[in-house]
């Protein structure tokens, strides 16, 4: 199974990123027979996007043939893309990428069943702001 982890750095010892769409790196690991077999780091091509970073990151990940994402949060539009291609999303725990992969292997991460940032109305960048004056 291929797993992608939103990360602050480019290796298994890196800390988990608290964001998905603008995380600095995606660590892609292959898990076989309960062991982490391979890993690679890919710089997130969406991290500097002005708008739609989550959507662009989700589209990028969807093309990486992964089955699982470990992240702190995934916005509603990105979550829709991820779910359409059958990728499961699990909530991170504090610690390193490796720590979270091991928790996944042992079934100790919680799966997100909906967007982790709530509905489409209240998110950051969620539309025009009305001028109170």
C-alpha cells in the first residue's frame, strides 16, 4: 500500500505538517507486510499557490497512485477530489512521519469521514467579505 504523509521535511524523521495543501513536502511510503519498505520525498507543487492550494495538492496526490493520506486537515474541495478517487484520509498524531506511519500500520489512526475543516462556507478564503460600512 502506498501512503502519503504531509510533512515539514523531506524524510521519515521529519515532523508532520499541520496543513495539507500548503505543506512543504509529501512523503510517499510503501508499506508491505506491516513494514515501511520504501519512501521518497516530493516537494509540494501547490505550497505557494495564491488560491486553490488544497485542490491542486489533492489532484497531484490523486496522480501518485496512493491509497492513503495522513494529514492534520484537508479542506472540503480537496477532500471531495480525494474521496472520488478512493483515497482514505487519516488524522495525524504529533510526532514524526515515521511515528504516524507506524500508528497507521497498527490501526491507531482515526479516519476522516468528511472534510476536516468543516463546511464550505466558513473556511479560510471562503468567498467575498462584505464591507461593514
